[in-house]
C-alpha cells in the first residue's frame, strides 16, 4: 500500500486538476455565450425603430381595443 501512495496522490491531483480545468472551460464558455447574446440583443434593439407603438400597436384597428365609441 505504501508503495502505491505516490501514484494514488498523482492520480488524485490529475483528476482534481482535470475537473478544475473543465469547470473553468465551461464557465468561460457560458460567459462568452452571454456576451454574444447581449450583443445580439443590443444589435436587434438598434435595428428596430425607437417608437414602435408598444403593445397598443399590435391591436391598432381592432374593434375590441378601439378607444372610439360607436
């Protein structure tokens, strides 16, 4: 058992290091994806007109949501 202890410790360090490297890689990838999504959303907002009319524009001309009396 004592002869295998250094090998067990080396294997443990390698496994622990691999887990840490994988976690770092995944968190790095998540950060990049969030940045891409934020940039895409910012670009999409820049392309749409500033005065889109809000939710009322979708119902414009609808009898149910009309503000005029008949």
